C-alpha cells in the first residue's frame, strides 16, 4: 500500500481499523487534484491580485483549542467548528471576494469587497452543508482552495463519531514554504522520519486534557513543505489527574 508519509506518521498510534478508515479518507485529500496543472495555468495567466496571507501566517498551535472543542462535538458540528475557526479558510474567502472586484471586472460595492465576520462564517456554513460527507461514522469536508494566488490549495477537516478525535489538514499550493521556516517558527521537531520519497517533521503539544500532534510533510530534495496535518486525541478522565 502506498501511504502518504504524513498520514502514516499522524495516525501511527491509532488502532489498525481506525488507521485504515482515516487513510482511505485522507488520501484523496492529500493527493494533488488531477486538474491542478491546467487550472494553475489558467489562473496564473489572468491573476493580478496577490494574497495578503502567507503560509507562515498559519500557526498549527492556534488550531489546537478548536480541535479540542471539535473532539467533543458530533461529526458535522465538529467539522464546522474547525473550518469556521480556520484562519486559512477565512482569509481565503476574503481573498476570493476581493479578487472578484478587480479593475478588469465588474466593480463591487464596498460591502461586497469587504466581508464581515458574520458573512464569512455564513459562507463557511454553506461550504460545510454542501461538502459534508460521512463514511464509516466519520464526517469530513475536503474543500479545494482553487482560486489562486493563495499559499494553500486544499483544506480538510475530519471528525470521527466513533472516537473523540479530530483532524485538520492543509496542502500547500507551491514550494515557497520551507522546512527551514518551519524550524525557525516551531523549533527543532521532537521527531523526524522518512517514508518512501518524503520526510516528515513532527511536533507535539501534550497536557492533562489531550495530546495534539502536527506533521509537516517535506520534499527532501528542495526542503519544500508539501502538506500539514494536525490531530488531537483527548485523554481519558482518569489520566487528567
């Protein structure tokens, strides 16, 4: 079985059955869309706006409290909580709206060109309602961030109904975010590994309530970060004391 390095590392502590379910859900999320090359060509030719959100603006640690909340919610509610609180998705939606108001396009009203927080949340609710899927009692949304330029090309949130675990994943749109930048931001990883053609950096936050792990999948040839995945597993009550 050809498994993603990131997925293998992220779910290494899972039961075998749970790992297989999550792997089957996550591989489509992490595989590059077949149409990405042609889409990128079309977008780069006509793209004039630049995103004001960079890959380094994302901090995986900021997602941990929302993962903890999501872990205690039913599947769809957990997925919605993750995406509504994702700075990446909120920035993407605002960037997408601004790009529709360029000088070569129909002029937009001030309200249209600058969405309120409530309007962004409403759009995310629509994304969840339109894209939510449930398989083997696991709810997930896999949403392409197709409008470029933007540092990420895909976002996914996963919440298991069987276990109080929650997951958040991102795919990078280009090769501009490096392993050196990751270490400059988060320090030396607590562990590293190599799977097939990829290497991974692993980071972890551990307290009495939960263990959260982040895995950065990196191309060892040029050091570019390709994907990021974050998991959170609550601890049982008896282990919190």
